């Protein structure tokens, strides 16, 4: 039998143990809740032979106190569109929105006008400036305006003395703010959906994308199903597309494109991609600044064509039979095949570009989304799983524009419109992040390190030009560290 003092000590120890367990459990639950809200603006890079861990972007971001704010393009939000596609904006719904006063038409009980109840009314008014001001910056619009300004300055310089363009305050702001975009490279590994998006962003700069040619410029190497490039000379900015023909391991007799004799990505890489690697070489002379990748639409077709080829039936019957049917979900064998091949494809990207930020571009669906998209949806889930395992962020464009069926070119490809414009905004947002810049609720709090040279020079076609020292001072004058702490407190 325990003495009174011994029993008291035992109860006290038990209370400490229980309290510790409870506190640990609460802390774990809280941490889990925070993790679901605070999404560091980070990309996966290869680290040795192990799966890459998410890394902060740039030295400035690495030195920032506390976690970065949530990525605006992975937060729930509202896609603001107008008749002018250049007004397209993604408006994240921030946590503090829940504390805002509800609008008058949402009040309950509803207002009365004498004995009559006032019904809610709704307008087509755009979001207020305070909401638009917290959206991610419209880098695409600013970049295009900057490009055309640079073109005009060059034209003035070519005309000779006395014809210089005097930069307005807007011109000066663009010169300071877009300095980081010079000499950047974006590499997109995907299909024709991506190729169209690259073409549309190229058109925003008054240019067009081109298919890869040999050095002599005469030999077509596979055309649109190998690689294409959009190059903006004023910025020395290039967006490259390397076409991925799915995850199949060989070129079978039943392949539906006669001109495509190389299918496996292990073979396409040295044959079609590596010869043009210099076109994606950025500031370090070898690597792009950011990579997007995906595969799915070609795999969906491949699985069906493979099944049809093994059915001893006329094609008209085979496409309605068993695994030849369009719109069936993936089988388990197909899922594990795709998972293994996609994992190897990610490794191939990482082995070739170990230090480059990589993102998985979520898969789009058909214009009339339905059961025909079941295989694609399944492969998107697998790729998201692999991205999470490898610390790779998801480029959520497909999720944000889902349902905008009137903007499709055909049954499969997105056309030019608010959806394509959002793609351009997003790629420049992530390029800005990959370069070391960070935005918090629409405000730049970390600028990339300024380029070591000046691209608009006083007297060479332009007057009232900000000096390189002014550009450097501007990029250093971001919001101080307190902004990070305020952001952390909100999350």
C-alpha cells in the first residue's frame, strides 16, 4: 500500500504525463492545420540520390524569417474575367475574408421597405480595387508593355540623334520592375495543349513560336511533335516546348502517327531534345530557370490503341469493346505502368537538370468533360502523388480554368482567351519566384537580384532612363521582414 506522499507524487507524475500527451497532440493537430494553410513558395530540386525536398527560392527567400505565404494559385479563389482577356485575374480568397462584413444583399433577415421584403439584387460590377490589389501581379501585361517600350526605344535609337523617347513614369516603373525578366528560360515538357499556350503567350509579345530546325535551318526534325520555341529578342527571353509522346516504352506497329518513329522518352531525349539544349540555356550557360512537365492525353490514347490492336475485331467494334472503349477508367495494370514510367521520367528530368525548379502541370480535360476524361483524371492523381513524393509543386492552371468550354479550339485544346492569358500570368509568376522574388497578397516583398547590366541606356534612343544604381536601389527597397511576420500571423 502506497503512503500518502508517494500516492501524491504518483498522481502528480501522471498529471504531467497526461498533460504532455495532450499538449503534444494539440501541437500536432495545430501543425497539421497550419500545414494545410501555409504552403511555402518552393520547388523541388534533386538532392543527391534521394527524393528532393522543397527548397526556398533564392538566397533572399532562404534568409526570410518564418514560412512564406500561401501560393495564391493553389488557394481557393475567384477567376475574374471580362471582355478584355488582359484583365483576367485570379483572386485568392484569403483567410481574413471570413471576418469581412457580409454585403447588404446577404443580410438575414432581409431588409424591409415598409411592409415589403427587399429581395437581394446582383450586379455585374467588378471586384473592388482593394480585392484586385491583393491578386497576384499581372506580370504578363507588364512584360508585354515593357517589351513594346524596348522595341520603340530601339526604333528611336536607329533613327539617330534627336529622336529619343522620353520615358514616362510608367516606362520607368516597367524598366525597374521587369529588369529580372531579361535572359530567362522556361522549358515546358508536354503535349500540344502546352504548345498552344506557348504560341498564345508569344503572340502577346507580337511574335510567334517556331518549330525546331537543324543548325542549317533546312531539316525539319519531327515538326510539331518534337520541339518548338518562342523567343523574345528584346528580353532575350525564351519559352521552349519539348514534346512528350506519352510514357510508352517503344514504337509499336499500331502507333497512330506514321511520321513519329520515336516514342519512348529515353530515346526522344538524346534525339530531339539534347541537340537543342543550348536554346534553353539561361544565365548559367546550361540550364533553364524553370521547368513544367506533364503527360496524360497521349497515354490515354496509347492505352486504348494498345487494347484495340490486340482485339481480333474490326476497329468500329473494337473501339466499343472492353479496354478499347473510350471513357473507361484505367485498369490497375495501366495505373502501375503509368506510375512507374512517370517516376522514371521525373528522374530523367532531375538527372539532366538537378538544380532547376520543377513543377507538374495539372492535366486538362476535354471541352465537354465527362466519362471520356476518366483515364486522364486517374493519371493526374498519380502524377500529383509522385509530385508530392518528390517535393514538386503543382502548376494548378488546369484546375483554375476547368469548365471554360467556350474557349476551346476543338474538343481537346484550349484556345486563346482568359484561360491562355492566365497560363501566361502563372508562368511569369513562378519564373519571378524561381528567380528569387516573392509576393505577399499582390505586393512584392522580395525582388530577384538585379541583372549586372543596364538594358535601357540614357541617350541611346531614350531619355529620363533610371540608372542601374536606381534599379538596384529599387529592388533592394522591398517591404521589410515585418511583412513576412504579418503574413505568418494571418496564416
